[in-house]
């Protein structure tokens, strides 16, 4: 019984820790509007090969940026930063979002549809 209680506590703690690392989503329409207004910095967390085969225009290749990510992000720590990965099932975006948060950015969001959703919506890629 004690082991079960410990296991349940560990699972609950893990769920809370995971939830704390979740970033708010940005809708497709909000993202398109922010891009048109040049009010967003995008972080593509799909890997360099995927990035080269097509990414949201203006996005930063997270893998290629590496330790130089800070130099590629805006000076304003309140600026909108949006991380994305492959699709709604992908969680790799969190790596880029956490990196931006660790650099002090306060407005970090997630484009859940990812590059697949972007392309499915008929949007252009670079």
C-alpha cells in the first residue's frame, strides 16, 4: 500500500511538473496576424533537415542556432516568441519554448498545429 501511495504521489508530481512547463497556444489566425504585423519571433524545433525542407517564413532553426539562440531573439524580453514543431501530437516545441523562457522571455507561446498544420492551411513556407 505504501509503495502504491508513493507511486501515485510521484505520478501526480510529474503531472504537475509537466503542466507547469506547458506554454499557452496561439491560434493559426493570431499567428498569421502577428507575422503580418512583424510582432513575433518564431522558433522551429523540427530539426535542421525539416527546417531546410520548409519552415514558417522568418523562423529560426533551433538546432542550428544552438548556443547562439539569444543573439537571434529580440532584445525586448516581453516580445512574442512562438515555438512550434511538427504537428499537434509533437511535444518537441517545448525544448525551444523552455530555452526562450530560460533566457528571460515572458511571452512564450506554442503553435500547436506545427508545420503540418501551417502547410495544410495553405500557408507558404521558406
